[in-house]
């Protein structure tokens, strides 16, 4: 039974996180509402999958949690502490040693002119996990062994362009592990990898969760991999979180019309050839610039009602571990 | 790419599945002879209704391309000229093949209606369209001369899944209306099973298995095909652990001896590293290249 | 060493360079340097520069006399005794040329290096630290870019005491802004890359990120800026000297031109007094430009594929430029 989010103290508690980017010039100032009121929790040793298409705000959300960009509004509680109060001027070394980030593009996330050893040694040195060349080299090889890159010594001397995409992504994971993190934020880690090696990387992520109790926020646009690895699934659309809860529950009984649309769009060979049944897709993701009030999915929703264009629906709990923001479910 | 052979019948969708380095994109470009130097084609024929594309000179190729076979590329932003209006890019190829300007414009209007874009958008630039619309525009350009065969090289890979479904539905509708065949190239095997008539699996420049779509899905034979199937988590049914395939696709400068898949194969035998397995027909339209079946 | 390392294979579909995953690991920078140096254009440039540098180094051996010595009649054309004739003051042109190369090259390279370093410092800080710091430094850079170069040079040179140090100072002062702008743009671009964000998330401090992660990625840009600065300096130095704003008693290629102009060499048809120094300046600039072209060819895959096209067409004698050639020959592996 996957762990639910009730009762236990979470490792990460995000409340009302909002990000607006300025856009437009001079007297025509506008705001891009990239993320609006994101709220969710991550338990210890749990994988929360954040699912959404491009422009849904999932990458921005994760970058705010990693403290790469400032939030416009909202609070982040990490291990119980409100980090904007305890470290208002930027992430402390402590935070950086506990919260790590893995990027989508395996080539861009490694510095082409530095060896793998350099990439893994830097976090060790910065966070004082190892001293002296010998010890550092040993730790680097240990890390490479953990991510199943062999022979460790030889790989450590290579440059990124001499590794395949899957190997580079494993190096990124190793770099994140170097600081002994408690939470890893993974931004679509497998979407740019070859199909046959994706599972290997996902299984590695799962193994590390089981063995070391690391929690993950796993971002993806692919519901299938979200289901495979996620204990909890959160669905984002146009910057808003529209549905969330236990992964299997959402897969079986998706409540929000957008989630249902997503599910119907995934190619599913088991469902039979030429499935023309399923929701007819209409329209496109709306612009995030100064959006009109109401639910952002209103323009495309097959079940839209008047109130949808007026106010954003509130969170409604369908079961203890399944909530949705949709007027269809508000009494 | 080595000794790749397949046939496309009128009105069918042939799916070509493979990962990076499999040669699937290379073959699409080779059929139209648009590979960049220093690429060379060193053997084989591409017979379109009996005529060999490899024997054509520049002038014949100019007539042949686009009117008989056209191609939709992966990234619409790469395929479209950013400083030309869509209308001009559409009418360009038609005028080049002899249509008058007026006829070309009428046809452009109809094509846009056909692919589901508001014809008012004809006079916009590519960057003003969304990703899905750009890809539709590219499909419209590919259909400009009503070719009997369309090559689609990963047309939806760069798109979100909902837009992907949308485009595929559109392609389906177009196929019913116009009756063209498609060579659909992608790495997404689950997608191919949904839309193809027949599927060929490529690995490291060779075709390793070939079968009708449903049969391939129900009875995959080649260990690589099995491995690929084992790499797609599903959204329904029982959740079980998937392993993918260990290792990575080989460097084509230095291919493994014998069967090119043998370093990664879970069922490898001694003979696999020594001799190349020939093509064996299991049934009239299901063939596989593997020593397990020789 | 992998024989393919010389020319990276290009992906026939996209035309992009593929990486080679076997062979002894080689740093991208060393690989880049090696490939640049082996380009034909680079070899030409290096040979020419080499000749001049050797000439400057071994000046006492090549032209043992004092370049300021009066050795003959004014404006004598080239003879056996005076290979390039004499100046309007009766000095040996060849001796002056050889000794003058020392000053010209020294100023050229040292100012080139100095202005590149200054441009790097300001450009990188400006590019990496957004907000006020960037705003101020960028404004500063723009001011220096907008001020017309020659008038500024002349103004500064006329107020400061004459001497080589002044020249170096003045040229650096006017030459740093362009590289600074270029480096700033590059840093702005690199700053957004994932590996920089990864360093930030690892806890790396800003100075370390700038020098250890970003700067090594700018090698080709720094080198081409350096060469560009050298070319600019040699020309500007000659210009300043020609206009008389340097100490004209020091022998350099520029001052040779000054004296030639002063002695009405054109009217006198004494071409040997101004053609040699002018030619030397042009040759050094040309050689340095060759090095820049060589680097361009290594870094820009499109230039490389143009050469590939012609090579393939020649080899197989196919006239077709618009289709992949079909060659029925046994595949060689």
C-alpha cells in the first residue's frame, strides 16, 4: 500500500507557491502566470510525480523548490522549517546538501570541458565529504559504482562527450548523490534518453529510494512513467495543480476532465488498435499572460459550465488520498 | 545502414521503429537522396512503381521529390523557414512543379482546411503558430502535390501527448480522404502498434524483425523487440517491474561482429558473435533475423 | 590515437558532429587546439608569424648595426650594401625593419593580451552578475564603444608623456571595450545552461563558477578575441605613430611610416621606405587572421561540410550537388 500523505510529518511542504514573470515592455507591462498557488507535500522515502505538458509550470515549480529562482508568493517548509524565514537570503549550504536537482538534458547538465571526476569531486569538496585526492577519488569511484557505471576508474577520467546519454544521466544522479541528499528533484530525467535505457535509469531512482530513503519530486509529461515510479501523482495544467493523490487511484478513476484527456491521449496498445473512442481533442493550452479568471481548462473542457469561467474551483477531497479542483465535484 | 529491404503497399502504414543510431532517419533521407555529405549510398535500389530512384539524375529527382514521395520532419521549426510566410512556403513547391500562382493559392487554402488550420493563418510566420499548428502546416506542405507516399520522421516526438493524439487523429482522417501510404518512423513502439498496418524494427542499421502490427505486439520474436516492449510502462493493467535493455546502442563506426545485438542480448549464444543471422520467415509476413530461429 | 579524431564524423541526417566514444580521453580544449593547429590556414599563419617572431628575436644577428646610424645618402634605392635602400635620413631601411619589428610585435602582442584580459574581467563580471553590477559595467562598456576610437587615441596620446608605456596604456584603454561586449554576451548565454545551474545547486560559489566552469568553455572565443585585439593594436599603433603621436625617435614600423611621410617619400618615389613596413604590418595582420579562420573552420560545422561536399564530389566525379551520390562499390570497413 503506497504511503498516504496524512498524519506523518512531510519532508517537503509547499504551500501556495506562485511565480509570475514580468513580460511586455515599457507601458505595456504584463505578467506571465507561470505557477499559480501550487500546494502539495512529499513524505520521507516517497516519490511524488508531477505530471503536465509543456507550459504547465512544472519545471518552474521545481526550480523554485531548488531555490534557483525566487518565488513571487508562497512558502516552502523543508523538514518542518519555513525556509524563507530561516534562510531568507538564499539557500544555505545545509539546504544545498539536502536538496538536489537532476536536469532533463543529459548533455547540457554536464560541463563539456571538465572530466567526470571533476563533476563528482566538486560537491564532495564543497560539502566537505572527502579530503585529499586519494579519498576524493575513492569516493568518486564509489558513487559511480552506486549508479552502475563500470569500470568506475576509467569512466571518471572521461569527458561528457565520451559517454552515452544514459551514462551521462547516471553521472548526474551520482553528482546529486554525492552530498547525501534527502530530497532529489528530477526534471524529466528520462525524456531525452533512448527508449531501451529509460527503464534502467528509472529503476535506479527507485532503488535509491528504497535503499537510502531519498524522496523524489519527479517531473514528467508521460503519465505512464509517472504511474510506474510515482507513489503520488499531481497533475498540473497552465500553472495550476488540478488533481492529485494516490497514483493508482488517479489512473483508475481520474476525476478532472484534463486528467481524463491526458489518459485518453496516451498510446495504449493493450486497448486495441485504432481506438477512435476516447475524448476528441479540442483547442490548445491557453496563454499564461494575464490569464482571465476562472479555471484555465474552461476553454477546452467538454463538461464546462458557466461558473468555470468565473472562479477557480477550490480543492475538493474525493477520498482521503485523492483531491481535485473542478466545479463538477463541488457541491 | 546495411542491406535494409522493405515494401510499402498503397494505402498502408508501415512503421519503422528504432532508437538513436538505428538508421531509421538515415533511410528516410536516403530514399529521397537528401543525406548530407560525406554520406554515400553504396548499394541497393529504391523502386517506386518500377523506377529506381538511385538511377535518377538531378532533374528527374526534382520532379520525383515531393510529387511522388514527400517527407514530414521531426521538428517543424527546423523544417519551416522562419522569415517566410507559411503561404509562400506552401505555394513555393506547387509553383515549382508547374501550377499557376492562382491555382497554388487556392490549393493552399484547401490544404489548410484539410489539416484543420484556419486559412486566415496562411499569412503568418512560423513563430506565430503553436507547436501543434506548425506541425499541421508542415503536413500541409507535405501534401501539397498529393503524393502517394508520405514519409513521417518522428513527426510527433517533440509535441505534447495531447497534441500528438490530435495530430495522429488528423493524419488518420487525411489518410481516409486522400488514400496515401505512410512510412512512419519513430522510437515509440506503442504508438506504432496503434497506427501501423505493418511494423519493421531496426537496430544498428539493420532490420531485425518485421510483422503485421498486431502480430508483432502479440508475438514478438526477436530479443530486441522483446526488450523494447519491456521498456514501455503501461497506464492500465497490472504494475510490474520493467527492465529495458542493458547497455547502449552501438557506435556505428565500430559495430559488433556477427549479430549486432549480441552484446546486449539476454539470450545470446556462442554463434551470435561469429555469424550474421540471416532472415528467416516464420510465417508469410513475419520475418526475424536471429539465431534462435535458424 | 584514433585516426578518425582528425575529422569528426558528421551525422548524415542532421549534419552535426558526432562524438567519438572510444579512444583515450582527450579534453575538448586540447582536441580543439590540436585540430586548429593542423588546419592548412593555421599552418600558413603560424609560419608567417614564426618568421617575424624569429626576425624580432634574432635582430642583432640578422642586422647587426644600429638602426639609427647614418649609413649612406638619403633615399638610395635597394643595392647590395643596403638590401632595402636608405631612408630620407640616410639610415638603412632593412636594419630599421628588423629592429622595428621588435617594438611593433611587442606592443601588438602585449596590448592584445592586456586588452583581452581587461575585457574578460569586465565582460565576465558584467555577464554573470545581473542587476546593478551588470547595468553599471555595461554602461561603462557602451560609453567606451561609442567614443570614436581615433580621436580618443589622439587626445590621450597628446596629453600623456610620450613613450612606449603611454602607447600601451592608450591602446589598451581604447581596445578593451569590444572584447568585453563579446565576452559578456557569451557569459549571458552560458549562464543559462544547465551545468551552471547544477553547479549552483551543488553549492558552488560564484567566483569559482565563473572561472572554473564558464571560462574554460570560452576558449575559442578568447583566442579569437586575442587575435583580433592583436590585429587592431598593430594597426592602431602604426596609425598613431604615422600621425606623429608617438616618440618618433624609437624605431618601429609605424615610425618608419612617419618618417617616410615626413620625407615626402611618395613624391620622391622612394617606395622602399614605406612599402616594406606597410607590407610587414599587413602580413602580420594577415597571418593572425588566418589563425582566426582556422579556428572558425574547426568550430563551425557548416564550413567543414562545404569542404566535405567538394571533396566527395571530386572523388566520385559526380556532378550532382542536390542529391546524395550513389556509388556502386563494395563497402569498405
